[in-house]
């Protein structure tokens, strides 16, 4: 399989425009589309803003981002098609069938789903097309987060996995292969396991949401960029790790449903920064400051990598 040269991104929202930017910044031609014309119209402006904040040069990069109005114009000459539309199983399933018909027969098909097993999204594809389907799970913001989880199904061809891993390395990303198509892949399973416990602690009255953030940001969060949890287990010793688990695991939250803390907040309209309140109150300026603080932090860390 030859190296993908033309990249198509379908769905240009929060993730899609950043994925397009990552390829364009690395010199690839990217064709982008979105079902919503208002989203298509702002793709260049949103990428330009990201680049300006990073002190980059928008004209070069933007010239490589081609915004198209139709799916056919977006994927017709693509080597790799990444769908990044709403997290909706039926929508993604039917879109993938359409993309398989419109893209060249040799093009690789990828989904940016956060948690849905890729084989489920490929259920309506013919066997040959299931062989060229995999997951590329990018992290937000995609132009700044190095990791991309490359999720293979039982049907994904080995040469397809290898071509995508090589491409992602070429664009400066850090791909990892997820060898079993489990719900949530690796990163979201780890991340959401912590969120479940955090919400359970709030629900039990142990602490409030702000305290959770202080604990994480001022303790193990500081170590994480240089010491992964498995390295940490070896550092403290697996015998001590085992003793901690024997004492602690029986007491950890094992809910299989979303937290009642979320249900209560959502019921009163507190859905997060977009609503001005979530687990705490947010002004528009405070929410924007969080985004800028995160981007600046990631740019600093990336410069050191
Ligand atoms: N937001 C995150 O942090 C994050 C992280 C990793 C992965 N993801 C995944 O990425 C995908 C996109 O998420 P997002 O946060 O960018 O959502 P978003 O709502 O910002 O963007 C989705 C876009 O898809 C477009 N769309 C919907 N149906 C379409 C169609 N048929 N054809 C073309 N465009 C269509 C919408 O108009 C919208 O602009 C989801 O699968 C999500 O789970 C999100």
C-alpha cells in the first residue's frame, strides 16, 4: 500500500478542523467538508486563529486546506478519509457506507469516534471495505495533542494499520495500536475510570468538584507527563501496589450507569462551560481562559518533546 498523500476529513467541528490543521501543518493536502455550511465557512478562520495563537504562518498552511461542499468533491481523490461527525452510531454507519462508495477503492477509511467499537461502525460495509476500516482516535485539541490511537478490528488489514501508523509518525504524531476493538479503546477507558471515581466522591460528600481538581493538579497530575502509571507501579514496587489494591479496590466505585451528580446538573440546565455552569459556574471569559491556558501549556510541552 502506498503512503497516503491526499487526506479527506468529513465533519469539521471541534475535532475535524484540528485534524485537518495537523495534516496541513505537516505539508499534506487536506480536503474538508461538513454538512453544516456555517461550519464549512469558518474552517479557515478557526485554523488561522489556532496558528496565530501559536505564532505560526497561516497563509502557507491554509493554502493546503481545501474546503469542499460535497462528499464526492471531498473524498473523490483521497488516500485516507477520516470521519469526525457527531458521535451517533447510525449516522456514522450510513456515512461510512457512502464514503466507501465515493472514495477510491484503495482509500483507507477511518473513524475518529471517541468510544464506539470500530467493528460496530463497519457493520453495514461489505467485507472488502471492512478490511480498509480502522479507528484513528485523536485527542482534543488534535493539532496539539501527540497521541492518536489506531484501532484495528478483526477485519482490518495489516498493511492498512502499518500505512496509517507510518503516516501519523510522518505528521509528527505519536500513534499507538489498539489491538482489540474494545469500547473506549485505551485512553478514554483510563480517563473515564478516574472521572467515575471523582463523581462518586462528590456524590458521597467526600469533597466538592474544585477539590478533586486541586488534588489531581497538585499531586499525581504533576508526575504524569514524565512518569506513566505502569512505570509508577514499578517505581513503588508491585508488592506495595498489590497491598494497596487489596485494601482499596473493594471500596472503589463500580457503577455501570452515569453518575447521579451529572443527572442532577443536567436536569437544572448546568451542562458545563457552554451553559455558564456545570460542576461550577463559568463566565465566557473564564471558559476562554481555560482553553487558552491549555493550548499554551500543550505548546510549551510540545516544544520540549
Ligand atoms: N470533542 C472531543 O474532545 C473529542 C475527542 C476525540 C474524539 N471525538 C470524536 O470526534 C467526533 C467529532 O466530535 P466533535 O467534538 O468534533 O463534534 P462537533 O459537534 O464539534 O463536530 C461534528 C461535526 O460533524 C458535522 N456533521 C454531522 N453530520 C455530518 C455529515 N453527515 N456529513 C458531514 N458532516 C457532518 C456537524 O455539522 C459538526 O460540525 C465524534 O465522533 C467525537 O466523539 C471528540
